[in-house]
C-alpha cells in the first residue's frame, strides 16, 4: 500500500505539475470523506498521511467518558483502558479503520474528491500564473470550438476567445497557432482565461514586439483606433528628435508594419505622428486627404474640418470609416465639410433650410446652388422642379415642399 500511495503521488504530481503536498492533501481528504460516508454522519473521522511509511491511515475517534450516552462518539473509560491503559476521561481514542473495508463505492468517492481537489488546485495555479499577465500577448493553438467561441490551448491552461473578441474577417481552424491579448483571468470557471484579438491594446503589443524603439521607450504609441480586420489608425511620438516615430514603426520597406498586418490578416494600418494640438493632429489623422481649415470648439470637443471639394469623399472614407477612426483616435467629434458645403453653411438661410424635416444637406445643397436658397423659396417652388434639381421622387419633393410651407406658416423659419 505504501508503495502504491507513493507512486500515485509521484505520478500525479508530474502529470499535473502540482506540488506533492497538494496530491497528498487531496488523497487524505478523499479517504476521510469516504470513511465518513461509510461510518455515518455521527462518526468522528480523521485521516493522516504517514510520510515515513508512505501510508494513509484512517481513524474513527471516540471521546473517553465515565458513562456512554452516544455510542457513535463516546467510549467508556473501562473500554478505553483495554486499548490504552493510560487513558483518562476527556481523552480521545482513535480506532483504526481498515481501508479495504470501505468498499468500491468509497473508492469511487475518493477518486471523485481527488479529481475535484486537484482541479481546484490547478485552477488556483493557473490563476496565480496568469493574473499578472493581463494586457500581455499569449500564444496557443486552436483546440476546439464552443458554438461561435474559440477555445485555445496554451499548454496547461485553456483560453476563451469569445465571438465578440474575434476579428470578423477571420476564420479559425483546429490546430492553427494564434496570438491574442489576455484581457481577463478568472479564479473559477472553465476556461479561466479570456483573450481578445480586437482590443486596441493588442495592436500596440504587436508593434511593441516588432519595434525595438518602442520596447526601449524611445517611441511611444499615444493612441490607437481600430475597426478590426478592416483598418486601424495609430498615433506615435518620439522622445528623441533624431528618431522618426512613424519610420521606426513602418520599418525598412515596410518590414515591421507588414509583420503586424499579416498577424491581423490584412488589417490596414495608418501610422501617423502624434500632436497635442487637436487641429494639427486631425490633419495627420485624416490623411491622405488634405485639410484647408480646422475650427476647434474646446467646449464641446468638436472639430469642423474643411477640405477641398474633390477631397471630401477621401476625407470621409468608404462608409465614413476614415473620419470615424480619426474621431476615435482623437476622442473628439469631427464634422467634415467640403469648401462649398462650408461656404453654404455661413448663410443663415441655408441653415434654416436644413431644419425642414426630411431635407438632407446634400439635397438642400443642390437646391441652394440652383437658386432655391431659403425656406420661403422652397415653399413657393414647384415640386416638379424640386424633384428634378434635388434628384428626388415627385412624392418626396411634394412632401418637402409641404413641410417648408408648414414651417413658413408657423413662423418657424427664423
């Protein structure tokens, strides 16, 4: 038996990577619980590990009393002295329990408790190992899938990559090696680790790995904005005037940035120089579009950016992506206008036209340029003409004209 216990402890300690004391504690608790179940809830049971002999011993405990009232817990002084002549009232006598008498059910219970104890110890070990690594990149293999979530194997631990933390354009395959940012470590649960590939910090950490100047603190990443899998913007600065922060991140012939782009499966990355002046920073952030003028409203943290007419779509980007990312990067609201749009907005009459329900700025601009340049002019206009100029359906034009007349009649035209 001694040899068996030692073998079990040695083997499980190596397999699970746990201290022998944890295995021994689990075995002792399993034996004690099994004996308790067999002997009944009234019985006082104790189990100990004899390190010298390598054996687990189980005892049923009795209190020595003058008169026995509870035979489940008490033993008379006379009976106690048969076992130990020096016994006295108030002492505790331990009666050995034959482990083999506990039966198969007890053995199964011991195994169950052992498994639970070891799993608990493993969870605590994983928690202690990873709790200080939140915000760092971990690497593992795609192990399995749970609905739309991905489970990564990191060796002893598993990590959950939830659907919301996955790059939408990516498809994962079993056995594929994957890197992700550790964002949560749980003490309980399975898996205990939660990772992300969409977090802005993931992009920063990838560049930190590729760019020595970032690791050395010469180049700093000040802000990151991402639309994962599609495009990202990153603002950088340098503590050394002789080091170009953008060039350091891009690398020779784009070598450094390409490594990050490949890791993110083709996500385009705009790297721009940081500037504490929001007006200057937005010039950089909206690149490659050129800005004619920037109007800063510190109170509302809003930037009005004016660009040449032929640069408007470039500044806004496909589906508004360029200006949306720039806004995230700065933490300011950004309104982009072409020079023509901005000039119109200097006319109070045009601004009043924009208050007409159902009239978009684009349509209002077409009408304004063709002489329908006030609420009054719109209310008096022929709906057919409004439809032609505004590129609207006749029913839509009639509705807009009707709303303009209503606004004019209620005196809400300013």
